[in-house]
């Protein structure tokens, strides 16, 4: 049994390593592509976007974009979703303390197009990107009816897919803008639990309206 757990842990570590390696290779490729294809003469060719996805949560993202043509930008980013902790003390004699810890992070690579102003100062951003995510969920229950090795359950998710961006930004100046984005996606997900009763599910998932940045701030230079 111990050997099985060790083997499962090694497989998990290998998945994470492959995940990060793929992201690193894509990052190197996109950086190289940007430097070779940046033929614009504009002085503002770089952009950082910082977004808060849900108020009251630790859900945020930071994206870097490089201008390729007058309206086309190559983007890459790191997205952190979750990092949430929850503890539930025993409020009734029939319940037991429980806690959970959820965190996930992802990387994206893609293209955005900036439209001309809809009205003065307001412009639209839309694009497509590849997305890779890893999720971690640890749940604990201090229920004496459960065996000790089943009181803690760990779930892991790996997903890869394609996402879309549609945003509106108000430009306060050439270098500073504030807006909001909608980021639907379609992804293939591998979901598994790490305990004695290992379970695993695979399939496609999508989200049309759940992945919204409440506020996004852009800086250009």
C-alpha cells in the first residue's frame, strides 16, 4: 500500500513537471515570436494587465502583452484562482470539525486585438488564447467513524483548452486604462483523488459566464 502511494505521488509530480515544462516552452516561443515580428513604430509597445476576478476572493491574474501591429497584441499571463481556506468547527454534537484548502493556477498564451474607440476613450478588446491549469483541493474531516487515512482527501485537476477574451476599457490616458473582461473557455480536464479509493474522471468542461474579471487595470509603456 505504501508503495502504491509512493508511485501515485511520483506520477503526480511528473504531471506537474510536464505541465510547467510545456508552459515554459510556450513562453520562450512566444517571447521569441514577439521580438521577431514587432515591426510597429509606436512608442507604447508593451502592456501589463492586472485583474481581480471576484471581489472578496484571492482570484487574480497578471498578463503581459507585446504589440505586433497597430491593433494586434501577443499576450501571455499567469492566473491564480482560489487559494481559499475554510474551517468549520463542530457546531452540533453530531458534527465534527472540517476544513478545506483550495488553490489553482494557470498560464495563458494568445492574441488580442484592440479595436478603435467605440466612443471617446472607450475601446473593445477581443482575442483567443491557449490555457493550461492545475487545481488542488484538500479536504479534512475529523470524523472518528472514518479511517485515519480517509479523513484527508486530496483532489487534483489538470486542464488544457482554448479560451476567449471580450473586454471593454476606458482609457484615462495613452498609458493607463480601467475596464472589465469576460473570459469563456472550453477545456479537457483530468480530475483525480489521491487516497486509498482512487477515483479519476476525464472529460470536457466549459464556462461561458463564470470567469469574469470584475476590474482590470492596464499600464502601457
